[in-house]
């Protein structure tokens, strides 16, 4: 996994300076500390920070075709590159490396933008086609790897992280109020919006071309939850799912460096790790987060799974202060406010992996979305039942089955639960029926917004922006299918794979791989009958049934418990509050930045100090307010000083074509 960046001149006669491109690379050095390369002509500059995983000696970038007319800078992995390379050789293409990067170049020469249809992988890349004077950017189907862009009258910029675009000094840095409104409702922005004005995210499964000053953005893939597969028995579906997951895991083990695995103690990472053991008996290292706070700790299950598989297991034990102390660095990498502290322990986990000498880990993300693992899917089923049978005596009993891992919720009265879930409405035809209660609860955090922020955010609701990004036909799907699509298209790329995924893993140069997000697995699971995925209220039923021979009963029988971390306690435990928290949440700083009401924030912080913060709303508000204050501090107020603190020493290689593919020369 790597970092990419680049600049396209819209006007002739203004070549990109070496200093500008160096600052861009410096901002994303953590993504690829093994090697740094630049290709530059009078129109375009492509930059690359390499984390070498495949073809360690021959995969240097930016890379060109034989005559130097097509250049690429590429972040990611193409897992089926061996098969694609074989096909391209049959078609007469000549290769000078054994890397997956060169496969993309020749595939582009053969199929143009249609090359994307053949890629099985996780990627973000930019191709400069010198013959056509065209820039071609693309991002993987699930949105595993990030790609941002911005522009002004003279230039177009792109990079793996926003900070590389800001590092040019040529783009204004300003928080986007409408995006903040989206985050404080949906937990993430709706692409192409980012937390910053005039900086955009290329949506997952999309590509962008820029030619003759014209920018075109097109979708090349989508997931379809609408038609259930007909005529496939449960036994046949089990067999097919196991084959696909095994094949996806086998492909994702392709690497020229050792590969490890995350082990959370849940079903999905246990399945992934068990499949690795089945495919490869070489020594395997696994890694987990354990918590000092027993409410969040799953180490019993993690160790049970590690013992069963005979792996070399490592864990990082997380205290409240570990989260509080590392939170500013986490926000530097997420590049946007977050409403939970959950990215912070994963930031520490990737550090542990790096300290043990690995660069790659396989994990279980994606299973909950496509196989019906989250409680919101069960909640949707129950709310459907309640809407259809408003007088049923089963309503309280069914509601009681939701969120068993939340003690505060379980102690609430039946009347409270009825009112909470009724807040989402009973109109099943509402396209956003499934998520209304969650978003209503989350949006209570906006009560802390200042009048200035409310006015600047505009009138379009976050829900309205998201609905506008849904695929055609979405509104006609059954409620649970719509819920799965919303999770897969919104929260998965916008938060799970970014703030909890790529950004905190790549902070320590660790590449995550996700067999459940192989597009063949996603497409197959999406079309399974719902009762194969959720039997009654038993989540991921087919996955448990097809993999139970590989797992301890303790793991298979265990109810789903989502990954959670302590929130407000991480900043206000035992009277010890980090200095930066005191400063950023002071009346003076709240007024200075202008996003929140000082009185309301002061009241909330006093509750935190007294330890009387209860429930998700208060906890989300504390984390959201603090992280937006940090976002402003790090990216608006003190960006230059933050950049100056980072190690910028790099030996940058200038790449030039020499008729055989590449030529190297030191800058």
C-alpha cells in the first residue's frame, strides 16, 4: 500500500516545482516510507510514496509503458494480477517487471477506462495518457483506498490524503459547514463532500477523467440488493459462499512479505484467520485490541480463537489515557471529525503490527454489511413488524432483543424503547425508514451548533444529500435491502474503512486486506435471500453454518457485539484531563473557532467531569465537539507548524522513460 499525489497544469508554461511536489510527498510519507519517486513534464507531475509488498525489487513508481507515453502512480493491490498478466502476454504485451502496477498500465492500453471491470483489488490510481493528454483517476469498488482532488484556475490536484493537497499552499483551507452537518447526522460525509471547502473525494466505484479542461466523473460499478437469487438451496448457497471466501482469502494472501491477521474475537475476523490457517500452515501472527475497561474488552474470545488456531498472538491493552493521549494524532490522520473514539485503539493496534515487523494484515470488515450482521438490520425487521401489527403484544418482547450489549439501553423501560424506535416513523415505504431512529439520535449532537454554523450549513438536510446519492430503484427495494445498501455505500467507506481503516492503519504503514470485500463475495451475498442471512433474529446465519467446522463453538454461538471503545471517559477519567482537551474545550477557544455554543459545551463538560454523562448522545457530542476543534486546530490554524514537525527527509527518485520502461536518476 502506498501514497499517491499529483498536479496537472491546466495552462501551459507553469511547470510544477520540485519543492511543491516534495511537500506533497512529505505529507503522506507515512503511507509509503520505503521509496519515493516522481515523474514530471511540463504538463503533469505524478508522485509516489511506496510501501513495497509485491515485486520488491522491480515495482518502483511512477511507472510507464515501454515508450513512456503512459504513466501511472498507484496505491493498492490488484489481487488477480497474475491471471491478468497472463492474458495480456497472450495479447502481445511485453512486461519488464512482475508487479501488479505494470498490469494496470497494459490493461489500460488494451481496454481504456474499461480496464476497471477486470480488476479484483483495492486501489486508487492516476494514469497520465500523454498521447491523449488525458488524466484518468480511479478508485476501487468498496472505497477501501482514498482519493481526493481539488482545483483552481491554473491547476488540478489529487492525493491519497487531503493534507498533501494543502501542503502545496495553493488551496484555501476552510471547514465546510454542510459537511459538518452531515458528519453530525450520518457519522460521515456524503461524497464528493469532505470536511473542507473545495476539496472533494472521488466516490467509491467511480473514475474521473480530465481532458482539454473538461472533468468527467462516472460510476463503473454498484452493488445490487434487489433481486434475490432464485432456485438456489441453502446448502448450495453455503457451498458457494465458502468457495468464494476461500478463493478471496487465497488471492489476498499474495504478497512478497509476511502477512498477519487482526483477531477481534468476533465471527468475521475468526473466519478470515481460520481460512488463512487452512490455506497456509506457515507461522502466523495475529493482533488484537484489549481494553482495561471490562465493558469493552473481548480478549477472552480473542485468546480462545488464537489457542484454537495455534497462532502467535499479540495484543495491545488500551487504557483510557492511551485514547486521550493519542487522539490528536488520530484526527491528524482521519482528516475529519469523528463521533466515536474507536479509531484511536486501532491506531495503536497498527503500531503494534509495525513493531512486530509486518506490513500486511487481513481483517473481517465487510461481512456485517453484506451478510446482515448489524443490529440495525434486526431493528428494521422488528420495526417493520411493529408497523404492520401495531396492536401486537409481541412488540415489547421483540424490542427487548435489540442491542443486548448495551446495558444502559437494556435498563430503559418498554415505553422508552417504543418511543425511541417510533421516532423513526412507521412508514415502511420511506426510503430511509431503516436509519431514521439512528440519525435522529445522532443529530441531537447538532443542538450544540452555534447559530453561525447552522446558518452556514445551509438548508439541505444530511439525509436529503444522502438520498440523492442512492442508486436508481433503491426506493423500491424491501426495507432491510435498503438498510444493507445504506450501510455498504455510506458508513462502510465513509467511516469503517477510512477513519477506522485505511487512515489509522496507514499512519503506521500497515496495509489492511478484506476478503469479505472481494467484489464477487459482495455481489453474491447481496442477492442471497434475507432468511439465509438473518434467520429470525440470528445474524449472519449462513456464514455461521458454512464455517462452523473451522471455529470453536464459543465463537459461533456468540451474539454479535460491535467494536466499541470508551468515549468521554477517555478524556475525563479520575480527574486527569489532557491539557489540549482543557484548552480546546475552554469557553475562549469555543468562541474563537465559532462552531459551538460555549454555554452548552460548558454544561456538557461539567457533566463529564462529574462522571454523569450517560448514553450515546452525550458521548457522541463530547467526541464530535473535541474532534472538530482538533480538526480546526490541526488543519486550519496551525497546519504549517504541524507539517514542520513531521520528518520530511526523503531521497526522491526522478523517473524517466528510456524505451525499456523506466530510468532512474536521483533528484
